[in-house]
């Protein structure tokens, strides 16, 4: 049944069930049993909004959540996040010897050309800059890219994980055919 084809007695029952504090899924189920319809939870929510009704005790629930909320860490502004050039652990693990040393972030000593997407040529570096704030355009490095990559050499090395040595030494591996198919 279409949500805009609600009969007046169905709407009255919806209002009555909401006043009784029922959830929307319970209301939809009760309406379907009472009138032999096939309303969904979302149909009951939509109809109640069109009628200007609020959900069951929503204001009370919001107030309870706000009062019982645990205080969290204050949110940092975008400038504070950008200004950090080192990561510092907030507190050492119990039993560890003092605070951890700051970890230096990797950076690239290159001045990007800041080329827009439309101005990029096929051989230009596609490392993005900007777009952190709303309405800030995203521009790209634009320097000549490394062969086989979308980035110039400094940005290619920046995006790659640091090399990790293998657990076993490199050497000859002999393959042996165990069973032929």
C-alpha cells in the first residue's frame, strides 16, 4: 500500500500507538494485524513525519543520551592537525620505561606546481594537494612522473611503505615436480 494512501482510521491508529510509546516497527506490525495491510516501519515513520508527529519519546531519549554521555577528548581543529609534524603517543603502556620518543613523519622536499586536473598532462605527477577544507580545490604536483608510476620520484617513495627485510635469506630455490596432472 502506498504511504500517501493512508486511510483516516489508519492515521488515527498510528497517532494512538505513538502516544502509547510504541516503536515504529511495533506500530507497523500492529497496524498490519489490525487492518490487514502491509505497512513497513519506514512507511509508519514517513506518515508520522507528514502528520507532524514525533517518534516515541524521542526528546526524552535524546536528553537521556546527552546526560549519560561520557566526556570525550576535545576535537582538534583542522589547523591543529595540519600543524603537527610529529606523532607523539599520549601515554606509555604500563610497565614501559618512560614516554615514547616522537616519531618523525616522512615528507618530501619538493615544491609542487599545483596544477588543476584539467591542466594535467599525461606525463605529470598526480600526487594530490588540498581538498581538506570545504570549497578548497584539489590540485596536483604536476612534476614529471617516474616511469611506470603515477607519481614523480619523491612522491613515489613517499607513498611506498618502507622496505622490510625478508625473514629468510635470498637464495636459489629448487622446485621439484611432485605429481604430474
